[in-house]
C-alpha cells in the first residue's frame, strides 16, 4: 500500500491532496528498514545529500531509519 507524505509538514496526506500538490509530496511504499537517515527530493524522487536537504527544506523529506 502506497502512502503519501507532505515534504512541508512531514505528515501523511490523502491521495487527493498528493495529486493537488505534486511538487511537495512524496509517495512512500513500504517501510524504511535502513538504520541511516536519508533525504529524498519531493520534486525528483531521488535521494539527495544532507546539504541539499538543508537548502531545500520545503521540497525534501527526511526518512529516519
């Protein structure tokens, strides 16, 4: 089951809200089983460096392992 998370608030949002806010939402499937903290861009969906996440806090989701 895929869930959607807001990059701005970090909270889970509905599918309709994710469709309305494409640039600031990330679709998360499954759980993060890693022990490391990772950062993902809401715009591209790719993992980014901590420095990039710090420069773009409203479009980056931090996933704690």
